[in-house]
């Protein structure tokens, strides 16, 4: 029922827009359209110049996650996985390029907490660590997708570091 109402509203708006445009001269329309296109391109250029680095990382990361053939993930799980990958990329421990060398250096304690989405300032129990670990491993375990084995090993290392820190 709602789709019929939306269609009628869109058609009414479209009708009035066409009626308005039929009363305007073609020179005025082309001049206005040209100005609109130029302004839109300037705004888009400024947007990409100022925030392009941040605007382009999420879509590219989600697109590359699709290449990993991760199946059955919700948008919240993808955002959580995106945060994990961004944390690892900032520390230089993960890139989307396949490398033959497996030189993963030790993770610092604050990074380990951040990887597991745990707050260092709060009192954390072993159960909290295991819950966070299982939640992440359900998404990236190598049995689900063999391409995520490197991510899984980093999460394993983070869990070990946090468990040794709280002991």
C-alpha cells in the first residue's frame, strides 16, 4: 500500500516539475544547469580534497572484504571487522596485499585491547576476553574463509596478550 502512495507522490512532484520547466526558456534552463554542474563539481572536489582519505577508506575496505568471500555478515559485523582491520592497518600489521613473509611482530597491550574491542580502564575478567575473542573469531575464523587466517592469528595473539595482562 505504501508503495502506491509513494509512487503517486513522486508522480505528482514530477508533474509539477515538468510543468514548471515547460514555462522556462531553454537558454535559462541550460545556463542554470551549467551553473549547477559547475557548483556541484566544485563542492565534490572540495569534499574529496578535505575528506577523501576518510570517505574512501570505508567503501574500499568493505569492497575488499567482499573479495574475501565473507558470507552471512550483517552490517554491524562488517563495521566491527572494518574497525579491527583499521586498527591493524594503522599499526602496520595488516595490509590487503598478500605477502609471503609472515613477519608479524608482537602486539602491544593497548593494541590487543583495541583489537578485541575491550576497554583498558575497566576491570576485565577472563570471561569478557573470551566472549570478545569468540565474537570476533566467529566472523573471521579460517574455517569460514581461508583468506582470513592472518587476521585470525592476530586476534589469537591479541587474546593471549590480554589474558596474560589481566593475570
